[in-house]
C-alpha cells in the first residue's frame, strides 16, 4: 500500500511561500494590536496606574488625556479621584453598655499623586478593605466614651471625634476625608421607652415648676395690690383728716355767714305761724 504525501506548500515554492507566511503573521499581529488597544484615555478627575509585567507598578500616575501603554506588557488601572460618598450602617456600645445604631455618611477622595501606592499596597477594593472597617472602628471607639444619654446631647462632639479618627486612619491609606455626617442614634426598644418615659416625667416636672412659679407670682401680685390699696386708703383718710383739720382752722363766724349768704336764694322759709323773721347776719361784736 502506497502512502501519498501531500505538499502543504502547494503551488507556492521558495520565496513565494515565505512571503505568504509573512503576510499571515502580519495580519495576525495587526488583529492583535487592534484587539488590545495600546492607548488609554483618562478623563478629568481620574488618574491611571500602569502595571508592567517586567518592572511592576509605575510609580508616576498618569494624568488626564490620551496615554500610551505597551500591548501585552502593560495594563492600565483607572482610579476616580473625585469626591465620592460612602454610607455605612454601624452598631456599637455606649459606656453604660447600651446598644447604639447609627448610619455614617462620609465624603472622601483619593489622593491623586498617591494612587500608584494605593494600587500597589491596597488594591482597587479600598472601600471594603479600608473605609468600611475604619468607619466601624471609629464609631465603636468614639461611642464607648459616652453613656447613652450623653450621646444624644453630645452629638456634635461625637461627630468630631469620629471625624478626627477617620481622617487620621484614612490618610494612612492615601485617602482624604472631606466631610462626615451621623444620623440620629437609635437604641434598643426598652431603652427607647425609658428615654421617652423620662422625657414625659421631665416635662411634667417642668410644668409643675412653672405652675408653682406662676402661682407664686400671682400671690405676690395680689399681695402687692392689697398693699397698694391699703396705702391708698390710708393716704385718702389722711388727706381727708388734714382737709378737715385745715377747714376747722379756717372756719370763722364771718366765713359761715358768707357761705350761708352764698347758698341763700332770697326766699324765706314759710311756717304755719307766719313768715320766719329775717335772720340777723350782722357781725356782732
């Protein structure tokens, strides 16, 4: 049985075959180049980190614009350096061992000139690796310094304590803290009812105190009015006594006759026995 040997070169021999092989290789290279884009576009507010298979992470981040990378050897990792928001539900314990729940919302941004170190030391999942654990730890460390009642009235101090803790902790990981906010603290149902009962008792005590002060003021006003009326009555009596005293001092027979003349209408009173004789109004010595 004879075996037939097929020449894969076919009609191509010598230089023609080499030319065809070169064209095929060139087509493959072009296809690979177009399938792996050697250019990277970095938008404003972002930074790029280049990882080279031979030399590792390039320490100088790429700024915004069109950047070149070596196909197959280099990969680009893009980081958003704009202000971002992260919310975390936190559970902690106060100094008097009351359960505390709150939501922490923080605004942060990556340090643009440190993104290469961030990628090299932490990676791209910095939220789960750094931010979320730091928020939980900051809340626990701060709320443990206050009892449950003081947490409610000292909220600005608690917020500032958490902010300082997170600013220092995140800066170690090349993350800058911009702002932080805390929602209202929530406690267990039993403690919440106790707080409400205490508030009701305080309101009732305040109302009783107000009523007592009001009654005291009203009594003081009544006493002051009575004193005023008493003084006014005494003053009127004294005035009348002085008036009568002065009248007695100035009352003379001539003045009496003058007053009688001023009040007489010129008519004599009529009696059954006749007319009343004219009164003698002359001054008798």
